[in-house]
């Protein structure tokens, strides 16, 4: 797993344009290798092996997601261990927010999905948001249900309208 700070710094320096043709050039500049293309999603691998998922609609980028910490083995956990793992990922989220502050500054928003100000177009349990010139960089902790992995990811999306 690469440094979350280095990844966030790299992403924050990109002049995001949000169309697929522009993205193809950026992916090449970032030395990303296309691994998969399915309806509405392109998946790339970077030189560290991290996967970058680019979600598209009509040739426009909806968001880019990079999962940098994933726990897949949810079904093997007892109820108690499952609760502990959820707490562990919340703590990891908090540590990452603190780690990103020297690179990105204080987040505009950092709270849970039920909090006032949570971005309406995002789905996550916990989210920290930094705004750039024409992008939002977000640290997200996601866990849809007991059947899905726990994930920490960086999401870059256009500025919300």
C-alpha cells in the first residue's frame, strides 16, 4: 500500500477536466495500466499495484475511486470481531484525516453519513472532504453491509452543483 499522503498530493495537483478523452492522457502520464473496461467503469492499476476505478456516464467522469485499504474476509469474523473491525476502520479513517492535513489542509467536512453537510452525491459511512479548483478530494470509509468488505478509499469527483 502506498503512502496516503503521496497519493492525495498527486491527486490534488491534477487539473481535473472530467471527460474521458482527457482522462486517457492523464492515465498515461500517471503510468496507469488499463486492466478492465465494463459498462460505466474503467479499472487501472498503478505502478504500486493499487487499483483505480474510473466511473463514467456518457463520456464524462462521475468520479475516480482508489481503494487503498480493504478487508475482504468479513464472513470469517464473529459478531464481536466484526464490531471490532468496524471500530478499527473508523480509527484508521481518523488517522488518515490527520495524516492528510499537512498535505491538503483542514477538511471542509469530516463526519458520518447522517451528519448535516454530508455530500448528497456520495455514499460512505465516514467522509472527509477537501475542495480543489474544480474537484473534490475525499477520504471515505465504506462498508455497505456485512456481506461487503470494509474499505478506505480516496475519491475524486467534480465540484457538487
